[in-house]
């Protein structure tokens, strides 16, 4: 039924959520004895729509979406409906769901959906799909496979219900990085006509990006007894599936192993830590390397210390490895990182770097974490020691602040690069990056206004649009930042 949701497409849509309305649409066909009914699930991504003050409570915010549903058969409109979807009124934004059901007779239909953000009516999203409905009299009728992200015995969290349990549909048919199982629901109708004794369901994934691996993954089995209307809930352990696109094959077998029916469902997986693990399967040098003698505490410390130096495309993987209990993955990441700098003696490179990291930890330690996890410690490890530091602690109009100057940064090939850190909380070593001229780092045109935000006499009349403060001998940051 549902089209393949490519992992890449998902992230393109999700990353652009702030620019356009983003909705995950899932359609499912189920059957009664008389007809079929179509379920249309819509999950609205909260970051992609506008919120306004709730009409019922001024302290809460709410989003409103208009959905136009058109179902056609042979270009003739059979169903047309327009209604409003409101998010829960809340102090914080969260995704919200909608479900509609439509009865359909045997035939082929075109489904058209048009979503409109009622707080920004120029922001719309259209969705189209072809729906094919089988005859309810077919001797063995298998419904579509509904993928779920979670199931529960109570309705406290999940609003949708089937066969006595509550569930949340799987958005974008995507198994995310924190998911360890794929939950599937389907229904069999009329199965007692040909399944007169105990039978079983076999299910297994095929990697459709690399068909050579299609037999690599373990199959699941579930024994069942025939019934006129049978609801089936399946679970598959997805912890070993690397990122990619898959097809879950679900087969119905008689007791003698003869196959009666087969249905499939496409889904995608995003498991960056599994992808990383695949790299060290055949690395013999790793098995005898220096990281094998580093204990758990030192491993985590070393991984956190290299975080500032890791490329952006690996930070998500490193975060997951640090949070996990997988010592092999931790050791291999550290090994793989340092061998890229010195294949002959990665241990020496590691030890030399850790001397610097421990010194930075002691220098910038605060009550939040390691010193190299603070903003100043992070950028010291990322770009090295600055060529000059201007430290200002007693300027009456501003909290303590520091300006770091790098004459040249090889990473960005820039000259005269500056970072401005400030300490609005006045807690020891709680300096935060306020502004930088370095490419890819925080650039805050209003840095001067923010730095002197408590000095009301220095603010310009148009505070909300201002980027500077009035000149004064007690406000020196602009001179330091411009002249050095």
C-alpha cells in the first residue's frame, strides 16, 4: 500500500521542517465481512507549523491544520471532506496525530490530501496515493501491514486502539536510532475456509538496497489457530539492522509448510551505531591495539575529549556510542580516530592529546561537566590555543567576558578570527560563546546588545532591532573586538 519512505528523503523533509509544513501520512486497508475501510493517519511535525495563543488559555499555545480529503473512483469524486485538526493546547510543542476512516467497496481509488496551516495559509502540503480494494469475498483476505512505534495496555499515552491494545503508528515507516524493535499489525479474514488446523506466519526483512544480503537476517515465526477474523501482532528485533531501506516479507504457511499467502511492507532504518559496528568486523589490527587495555571510565573520558575534533557527520554516532554500554564500539571509535592520524603509533598521538585534554579539563572545569565540555574548553580543543586573549572581569556594564583572537585558522582558512565568551550567570567557569567570526560557529549580530542587556542606559531606542549599544567608556567590548 504505502510508498517506500527513503531514509534520505525523511531527513531532507525533517531538516526543512521549519520552512514548510511537514506531515507523515500512513494509509492502511482493513476489511469487514461486507466491505473494506481505509484508515488515514496524519502525524503533524510540530516544528514545521506555526503556533498561536490558545483561545481557552492565554498561557498555552496551539496549532491548527485544515485537511481536505478527496477520494475519487474513475475520476468521479466518491468522498470529499474538509475538517480542522487542532494540536493539544500546551506550554510546549509536540507532534500531534489525526485518524480518519472511510468505507470503500471493491475497486481502484485515488486518494488526495491537502494540508493547510491555518496560522499561515500560504503553507500547504499535498499527498496523493492509489488505493486498490479487493473483494471481501476473496477466500483469504490479508489486510495491509500497519507499522507501530509502541503498544500499550492503557490509553494514557497512545490514543489509537485495535483488538484491545493501544498503539502509536510508526511515523514515516522509519525505525529510528533509539528503536530496537519493529512492531507490525495485520488482519486475516476468511482464513478458516482454507486453514482448518494450526498454521504459522513467517516474517523476515530483505535489504532492498543490497539484495545480496537478503538472507542474512533472522526470520521470526508465530503459530496461530484458524479463526473467521484473526488479528495478528508481530515483533521483529531490529537492533542489528543497519541504516537503509527494507521490505518485510510476511508469509502465511500451513502446518505442512506449504505457503498460502504472502504480503510485504516497505520500511526504512536509521541506525548509525550499527553502521559503525560493521566497520570493525574484519579489522585484525584493532584486536591487538592499545585501546584494548583502556578501562570503561577512561574510554568514556577519551571519547568525550575527542568530541570537539570529530567531523559533524560523526557527532551523532559518537554521542550514541558514549551513551551505550558497547565497549567494543567505544574502543573501535577511539582506535579508528587516532589511527587516522598515525597508523604507525596511534597510542603516542592519543597520549599526547590526552595530556592537553586533562589540562583543559582542570583549567575550565565547572559544575556541569568536564572542563573540555564547557564552551571555552570545547573551542580550545577544537581550534587550539588562541594567539591572544583579552579577559575583562570588572567592567561595570557587563558580566565577565573574554575575547579570543586567532591570527589564522587552518580549519577555515581565515585570518583574524575572534570568539567572544561571556558569563551572565557569574558562576565560576560558566562562560558561554556569545559571538564568533569563525565560519560555521555561532554568529550573533546582536552580541553587543546581549552582552550589555542589563545596562538599560546604554540601549538604543529601538531595542528589538538594535545591534549595538550607545558608546561609553564603561562599554569597551566593541573597541576590543574591532581594534585587536
